[in-house]
C-alpha cells in the first residue's frame, strides 16, 4: 500500500485531517472485463489545506471524486472525514460532510430556482438554522464569494459563467462541510474568468476551515491554489509533494512531461523538452509486473532495454523511501537537470 499523502496544517491548526483515504480501489465491471480505474490510492488533507490532484484525462481523477461522494462503491479501502469512516454515515450525513463543486456551473444549478433559493436549499441540511438566519447566511455567502447580495433574486441564466461558478462555491459552503471536492471547476471558463474564480476560492479558504481536494488536468491551475500536489497516472499516484518541491524538483518522468507542456511567460516551458516526447496512451491493464508507466517512459526500457528492473519490480513497493514518494526506480535521474526557471502562468 502506498504511503498516505499528508499536508501540514496552517499555523495554529491542530485538528486531525479533514479527509483521509487509505488504500482505495475502484473498478468497473467484474471478472475478465473488470476495468481497474483507481489502484491503491491513499491521501490525507488537513483542515484548511488544498491538495491538488492532477493528471491527464482518463487517469482516474473524477472516479476518485465519485468514490469519495459515494456515487461509485470502492472495491477496497476506506474514506474518513474528521476521523469518522464515511461508511458509518447516512447518505444525508455524508452529503453534509462532503460537498462537490462541479465543472459546469450551469448544468449543476437548478435553472428554475433563484440564486438565493439554490443556496438556501443547501442550508436545509442544517436544522439549527432559522428562516431569518437562512436569509442572512445567503447574503453572507454571496458577499464571501464576491457577489452582490442583491443577485439572490436572479436566475442562473441571468449570470455569467464566472458568477455561476461562484454561486456553486457558495452553495457548497452553505452546508458547512468538512471537505469540498472541486472537480475541474475552471476548465469551462475563459482564462480571465478562471483567475477570478481561483482568487475567490483562495480568499474563501482564508475564512472557512475546510479541506479541499482540487482536481484538474492543469498543473498551472493546481499550482496556483494548492499547498500540496499529487500527480495521478493510470489510477495511481506516481508522485506527491509540497507544491514548491514538486514544481521545482519533479522526480517522476510523467510529472516532468506534464510540466514540459506548461508554457511560461517568456514562451518557454518549465521543463526541458527532452522529457516531453512520451508515447500515446497505453493499456496498462495488461501490465501485470513492474512499472505500469514503462510503455510511455522516456528513461525506462523504451530507451534503456537493460533496465530490467522496470519490467520485474513495481516501483510503488518502495516509493515511500524516495523523494516525493515517486513511483520510479530511476527517480534520481530527474535531479540531473532540474531547471531554475520559475513562474508558470
């Protein structure tokens, strides 16, 4: 089992991890047709922290989110919120503990309800809140996400994409959850609007004590909002570390490939292009031993046939002993040309 990804609490916080996942496995189907989407995933996010989960499409990120929400049933592993196993919670209690912000804000907001009603509906999970308190809380949450409280009477179709996504953030916060999952929440927005939403999210986290799992395919976006980053490939975490460590000294060749695809302000990339040419998607389900990334790896058996360890030994077995817990037998090779360039935009 891989070691849990742990993030350090912000100064003054001593609460246990808001979200803890241990040895999570998720598969679709069974028998010979089983598709193992998430494999032995472990992570831990303390209250007040943001863990960025990044990887290409099809790597299993959204399946992780569905597993945490209970929309799919893990085949193994455990999920705990505030130290309590979610398997012991009712569906209503679980929904209050874990809230989701979806990729498409228009599709996730009821078009027949006003903004105020949408947020107020989430407050019904808190029976201690009176009607007047509910109205006051709606206005407070709208102000918190940098929206005019007078917008509470508007319908979702009357708002811009960025405004709708901020309403979605306010709705998620209304239930006072311990965990928020943000799944590609800026990918449907223009770049300038993305920045507005991300700034709002960062500001909100200064006031709300919540653990955030921020899912994205963009390292640039993840870097901006996250305290810690986990890189996912083919259902597994292949590298994780603090945001600064992972960006400035990536250990896994897949992480370096992702960084090489991110442009910087001067038109270059953060990583040397020699790490970029990886093969297309491969069916890792057919790989029973060794490294599941090896068919795409620029430093493995594709270019170095003598490295039989990549075929025979799973690098996840001793990942905990490596820097950033990288699942690569030759992770140290990445240190030979660590770039000094900074500033993903």
